[in-house]
């Protein structure tokens, strides 16, 4: 008796479990399509009607492969939780629904009239693994505010089962009129462009249509990589919002991705646009288009997009606002495209170059508040273009832009017009550009800021992908560029000029504090070569063709045991200021930022606590911002440490002063000088001079570059100075060759700091068999030491700074000096 309640409870438990299982079975009815007929028992039409009328969720499956040719529209899915799953057999899994898996069930809408393939009006609808083509409206429509949480995956849309294109004439997939959280993933969608209709691949549209995810689709490319064009690959419009990630999009007649009237943030990440999954070209007209009213778009912020091979890579137009374009590869693709993994900076050296033909990134037509940052651009005609007077507040930060070897690039960065344009910024935020006729070109804009950019092959260190190394003009300011600030840029290796100002109305542009390395000309007003100073100023033309300054003198005086003061003086346009630059291992960098203002006679002075030894140049600039071209090179006064006065000694050094009478050259230490000797290779003899003798010995003047043997003594009761300041003003121009005669030659290097042994090796390689022996005066030991050939244990002088050399030559020759390192 005691067991009866237990048994009863067990039976009741089994009954309850059966009731739960029965309820679950009712919530997931399965319906199987067994007929490919348009209608009737076992047809898809009948199964959709059954699913719409049943309670709970429903799954519609297919008994076998089939092609269904419809003669009218199918019923819409109006009940919640209906799944149409055309995968079966070993592919009956959502994990296997991919754009590479051809469907086995096809819907043919060629005879269906004004119909869509499938329309979802209720929540949690799923369409998986179907082929859908030939419909007058959408292939699949997810429509209305009730159609939340739809999943469209693994379908081929816009094709017939034969592989032929079958346009759905109002787009492949449409998610419109307010559904939330739709997922469109792993589909192949193409061929929906049709004459006289707008057929896009995927449309996300309408207010309230938010949180859509468009991921991992192949759009516009058939399975055999042939074109299957849509008008737009993906269109997001009319206040809709989506995440667009990991899609492969090609052959769009308008744009791979187009955004219009979008006001909620949209992320576009990890897409390949313009290339097929195998890495072949699949060009769109425009890769990615931000159009009328689009705002708050983030392109590549989370994962780089690869946008290559299109006419234009990214176009920002028609008032698009407040968008970030970051980290993208424009005109480049990883060398192994097979897994479509996010590109990494380590992949750049082996990247495939596929330029967007006309422009990599184009920002025009009233776009505003657009930030371009950290993009890598292999340029076609133009890398990054900014234009239109109404385009405003555009910043270009840390982009890497280089011209391709596949064709000449006009400009890496080209600003044709606009306002509030920033190119670079604080230290570390500049762009790296090279390989174009113009590295950075600016016109028709006021107060553009161009700062901390690296222009030219050896300056643009972040250009690690294959590119054209040549840049003609580094930074060019063209017509109607007013009050531009071009500051603290490094410009190198330009074939024409580092910074130039040309065209009409280009005035008051500041070109100060920049750094220059190995340019044919550093600053060029008028883009016509160096200008000669003329009486008075101002002239017409760029920056008023402000006269360049002249450095006339440099003196040094000691102000303490450890400090000296340098004083520079010269002439410039009255009212202007002067900035002095020093040649630092071939790189021109500022030494003195601002002189005193030039007086009414044009005289100016500038003070520095440094005693420079390298050659100098100077710029003039006015309070309006206008900057001149550079002055000629000027060799400053050299500090020469003299031996202690305890014995008669000799000191060898290179004369860096101007050509001048010998007596004037040593007037300041005349009482300590015994003799001065200079070897003249052309005469193969010594010429000498002594203040102790009235008998001439042939030496009357010193010339810039002479190697001087200075004899000193304290025997006259006047101790030699501890240092001697060589007069300033030697001109190093025209000394870019070492002219050697057979035998011994006393020569000096006046071309700036350069590695001694590397230079000798380059000279020997370029002129084999000429240099037999090189000795250099070592002031630390007070003797000559052989440095070439460089034997084990020999002295390595390191960098040359105006060394005194003896070179024994085996024959007469002229050795062109290498560029500084």
C-alpha cells in the first residue's frame, strides 16, 4: 500500500514530461517540401501556408534537390519563428551555409510577375541555403517593425541553377521599414543590376531598421570569379543602421558599399572591396561611398578594410559628416588572400599593389568633419584627394601614401580646395608620402596646416610596401593658397624642390622650421629655380618673391669657462626676420628660430649659445607669414684648439674661411705664429708665409678648402692662444669633387659630416685603383695617421668634419663625393 503513492507520482512525472515534449514538438513543427510544383500538396507554397497557420515555431525542409518555377508570388512569412532551410544531407547545418556552397534548391521568379522571392513580416524568420533569382522585386525581403531577429544565410541570390545571372530587379536582399537585429551572412549575391531598375545586392533602409549585421557575404562575384554586377553591393539608406563586416564585394556599377542619410553610427570593418576571394581584380566604380546625409560612419576603426582596384577607393561626398576612416589598406592587399585575415603591418613589405585608378580616398562636395588616420595607400592618379570650397574640417593624420610603379602618380595628397584642412599635426602625427609628381599639393585654401610630415623616399620611413621612389616636388602650395603654415616637415630626395610656392595669389605662406635632406632645391618661390635678390621688395608672385637673406658674418666669444655665444649678422628685406639652418649630416634643421628684426637698412643679427661647425643657410620671413627662398651656403667660424705653449709645435687644419690675405687671416694670433704653409698640388710645391720675415715665400692668400700647416711658438714671449677662431664666410659650393694629381695631394672635405671609411670605400669602388694611401691629421695625438687602406688596429676617424687629408694618387682623377649618410 505504501508503494501506490510512489508509483502514482512516477506516472504523473512521466505524464508531465510527455506533456512538455508534446508542447516542444508543437512549438517546432517540421514541414517537408516534396514537390517542385508551383502549388498543391507538398509544394513550398502549401508548406508556407501550413507554417503560417500553425502555432509555435516551424521548420520547412526539402526532401531533395529541386528547382521551383513560380507563376505568382509566394505567401509572405507572417508567423513568428518560421525557418526555411534548404540544406540537407551532410550540409544540413548552419555552420556549412557559406557563399562557396552552391544551393540544391532554387526559386525561379522569371514568370512570377511583380513578386519578391520570399518576404518576412514576422520575428525570427530564417532563410537558409536557397538559390533565388529572376524576381521583379526583392530576392528576399525582411520588412516591417515586426520582422525582428531575421537570419538570411548561405543563399545564392541573383543566379539561376545553371550559374547564369538572374537579376532580382529591386535588389537581392532588402531589410527595410523598421526590423531590428537582422543578420545577413554567408550569402553569394550578384547579378541584380538591371536596366531601368535599381538592383542592389543588399539594401538596409528605413527609420528604425537598426542593429543589422551584414557579414561574410560575397557580393557581385560569381562562383567562378566572373562579374555578377549589382548597382550597389550594399546600400544603407534613410536612417537605417548596420554593422558591415568581412564581406567580399566586387563589380558594383555604383559602389561596393553606399551609405546615404544614415545618422546612427555604422561600422564598416574587415571587408575586401574590389578584389575577389582569390585576390583577383573585381573592380567597383567606387569602393565605398559616403553620400548625402551620411554621418557617424567608422570605416576600418576596428579592423582594416582592403579596398583596391576600383576607380575610386573611398568617396566622401554630398555633405557626409563626422566620419572616421582609419587603418584601411587602399590599393594594397596581403600577398596571401586565401583566408582573408585582417591585414597586419607586418604584411606590408610583401603586399600586392592594386591601386584604385583615379583616387584612393576622395573627400569632396561639402563633406565635413572627416578624419583620415593611419591608412596605407598605394596611389593611382592621386592617393588622397580633398576638394570643393564647401568641404571643411578635414584632418589627415599618420597616413602612409606612396605612388605605384604601375603608373605615374600626380599627387600623393592633393588638396584642391576647402577650409580648415589639417595635414599632419603634432610630432608623430604626420603623414609619410613619396613616389609622386607632388608629395603634398595644396591650392585654393586659407590657413591650411601642413606639419610634421615626412616627404620623399628616405624621409617616409613608414612606406614599407613596394612603391615608386621618385618625388618631383615635395610640398607645393599652388593658386590662391593663403596663410598656409608649412612647419616642421622633413622633406628629402626631391628631384625639383622640397617646398615650392607657385601660381597666382599664393601669399603670406609660412615655410619655417622645416628639415631638408638631399633635395635639388629646398625652397622655390615661383617653381622656377632660385631667384636673384632685387632692389627693394615686394614683388608680384608667390609670397611676393621675398628676397632671401644673406649671412655676412659669424663671430664667437667666450662668456664663461663652459659657454660661448655665437653672433650671426647679415642683410635681409627691412622688417623681416631671419631663421638660420644647419646642415646636420645632410639634413637641414633649424639652428636659430628668429633673429632680430631687420632694420630700415636691412641689417639683422641673431644670437645662439651654440658654436656650429657645419655649413649654414638662412630664410627670411615676415610677420604676415611670407617666407623667402634659402640663402647661399655659409661656413661659420670654426673653433680651433691650439697646442699648449711649452714647445714649438705644428697644427694642421682645413681652412674653412673665405678667400683672404694671409696676414688678415692670422691677425688675432699673429704674435704666436711662426710659419704658415700650404701645399699646392697643381704646382707640386709648398708655399709659405711668416710674420717674422719680410721676404715673401709665395703664399699671399688662403683659399677655402686649403690644408694649412700652422707653426706656433712661444719664443717671442707671447703664449699661443688656447683656441683660434677661423674667420667665417667660406663658400663650400663647387667643392663637391676631390681633384687629385698623381702623387701626394693635400685636400679637405667641406661637404658636411660623412662617415670617413664608408666614404673612402665608395670613392674607391667608383674609381678603382686611384687611391693608394690616405692619411688624416689626428688632433688628439698631434700626428698624421694612415686610415686607408684600413688595416687591423688602424685609427677609425668616424665622421669627417672638415678633415685635413693627405691622399697619394696613382693617376690624375676627379672623385665625386658621395652624399652624406
